[in-house]
């Protein structure tokens, strides 16, 4: 596979686009696999009062995906700005590694804190699937220059729009790992 890190004037290659689409598909499937067959009691279980349940993790993923994707679309409405690439401090691989890692946690910004917006896990997954499918279709068809439009991440700083797409997949994977942590917690319902 070709390197995920672009040079200062590169555009997204066909291989990079395929990588992003595959990452969006595979992390969607991984989330489904992680929650498949769980009972209502299991998805509501919280390892401790200050930890999220599986249902809350999925809700958070839905909220963040909508926010990131909205930010990508907004960023694409501005004129392409190759000079702004100098503000990007992370590589594509850095984005994936940093976001997937559970070694550092931070509180979710208020708009992305789960509040029980969905009636059940099935409704949350439908919302996730709809949002993710929209993102996949966008990546498959966008003809704008994803490397010279930008997205501001709260912790990573400026990303190009392609990196923000990688962020979508990596964020879902991060919280899929959190779901696995919940499932392996003492007291998780059988």
C-alpha cells in the first residue's frame, strides 16, 4: 500500500481513497460485531458510575461522526488553500494511531456527551449506519481537493479533509475498543 502521508502539493491518490473507504467499512462492521447479540441489560451496563455504557459509547460515536462529517463538508466550502498545509502537525498515520489508542483519554465536549437520545441500541446503530453510509458515499464521489481543505480537531489541531475522514474511522474504532473494555469488566451481565 502506498504511504498515507502526503507531500505538500499531493492530492489524495486512488489508493488512499480506497484505504479510507475500506477503513470506514471495516470499522462499521467491527462496531456491529462488538454489539451483536447483546441484551438490553448488557448495553446499559456501566462498569462504574463515571464510565459509559455500551449504549452511551454508540450514541457518542453517532454524535461525533455527525460533527466531524459536518465539519468536513463545511471545510470543503472554503477555497482550497495549499499554504495552510503548513499548519498541519500530524501525519495520516499519526491521526489513526492517536485516535485509536485508548492510552490517553479526555472528556467528551458537551455536544458529544451521550444523553440517551436513542430508544435502544438498534436505533443508535441505524443512525450510525445512515451517517457512515453518507460518509462512504461522499468519499467515493467527492471530486474536491481533500488535501487543501481543512478541519480543526480539538486535540490534534488542523487536519486536512482526508485526515478528517480517517479520523471518522479511527474514532469509531477507539470506542469499539471501549465497548470491549466494558464487556470484559467485572460484573458485566451474562
